[in-house]
C-alpha cells in the first residue's frame, strides 16, 4: 500500500492546498451533515447545529493539537525547541481525545447559552463523529503517519525513511522494502463500522433511547477499538517498562464509565 499522491495538491506562492486539509474539511462537512440530520429527525432546527459548529470546531482542533503535542507525541522536546511547529497542524499530528475534551466543553457552553438540549446535541455529534473520523484518518495515510511495527500482511504500508521513527529509521535493520501495520486503516474501518452501528441504532430504536444513550454507546464503541489499536502505536509515550500509555487508561475509563452509566440508565428506565 503506497501513498497515492503527493501531500500537496497545488501550491501557489506561500499558499498550498494539501490533501490533509482537504480530507479534514471533507470529514467535518460529512460528519456535520449526518449530525444535523439527526437533530432534524428529533424534531429540532438543524440550523442551530450549523450555528454551533464553528464554536465547537475551533476549540476541538486546538485541544486535539495540544493533546498530541504535549501528551501523545514521543518527541515533546522537538516542539518545545520549535514552538512554531505546534501551530502547523497541516503537517499532521492531532489527537481525538483532546478534541473530545475541548469540543465537549464548547458544546456544553453553547447549548447552555442558547438554551438547547445538550444531550440531544451530544447524541447528534456522536452519530456524525465516527464517519468524520473514518474519512479523516486517510490524511494520516497521505502524510505517512499512524503506522505500527513491521508486518508481513499484504496491505502493509511502505513508509519512506524520512517519515520513520526510531528504530525503524535504521535502513540496515529495516530496509526500504519493510512494510508496517496500517493503523490508520484499522481505525478508519473501526470508525466506519461504528458509524453504521450507531446510525442504525439511532433510527431503529430512537423511541426507546433516552437522550445521551447514543453518546454513551459511542464512548463504548470507539475507545474499545482504540484500546487495542494503541498497542501497535510507534509514536506514543508509553509508561516505562509497560506496553500501556495514557490513551489506554482514558479508553478503559471511557468504556467502563460509559458502559456502567448506560446499564444503570436502562435499569432505572425499566423499573
């Protein structure tokens, strides 16, 4: 599996249109469209969701970048020595957990300010978010990032030497013919399946679900898959002497917390 195109689509002077940015924009628009349709299906004005979008996206992207730079990245010293690189999101390096934290806070503030049902908007976002993630992950493919250790699988990635992290940049031990686990693909497929499941559940069982249930199901589905994919990451900071990192802990907390909350809510509803 090879990067199909140059990361830059077209460049005019200091301005450049990059595949990474185009895929991110496509992901946001697609996910937001499905989310707005979910708001409309629940009898509310979808325009309110589009009004909210910009107020949520900016904090979400800031949070995603800061989380990657200061938590996920295995080379934090590089960003501390080159702070200007922190702003260069188009080169890759954002993290969904940071987007969750900052974006959720922004969504909560917006809905409270506009007196909108917060849980309904969280559910709508939970329907659109997986398809957005599935599309956005292909930006990692273009940038030759989010890959795992060497593999003999037929759809392994070829990673150019300049994009490899140690120890895989040793071309004697790992020649250019070496292929690596396509983690971006694993997560993209997992997110696509999650979108199909949540979209179907929302349409099929909408009347039985309580506000917030779809959000809880998302917080079970996505972190569950991410927990296992994370074992293959090559760009994370792991706790010394263990195969675990911060994402493992956050994923486990999300799955257990959301699962317990969903179960308890259903028990109360059945009484």
